[in-house]
C-alpha cells in the first residue's frame, strides 16, 4: 500500500486567520475572489481555481479555495 501521509492538505478559514494576522481582507462577491494585503505582500485567490496571484505573479496552489459555510460570506 502506498503511503500518502505527505499529501495531507489542511484548510483554514482565511477570513478569521487573515484579519487576526493583521492582513486587510477584501472579498469580491461577483468575482468570487478574495484578496489579502499586508506584511508588504499581496495574495489573491478565486474560489475553485488552483492558481493565485502573489505579488503580481501567478502561482500554483495545491488545492482550490472553497467555501464550507456560505452563510459566513460578507458582501
């Protein structure tokens, strides 16, 4: 049997982590896109996409962002 323990991905709520870490969080509801700015850096991710933008450069994400509880989305 193949050992897949190295493949584990942990998902965290960026709404709570981002704000708590001092990042400015912006949500574009129409574009389903979140942007986080702070610490002299910027990252943007789009729901369902395995690519993001880090400081203006496209980067590959291990997994696509998703919403686990749509009631927590703020306009």
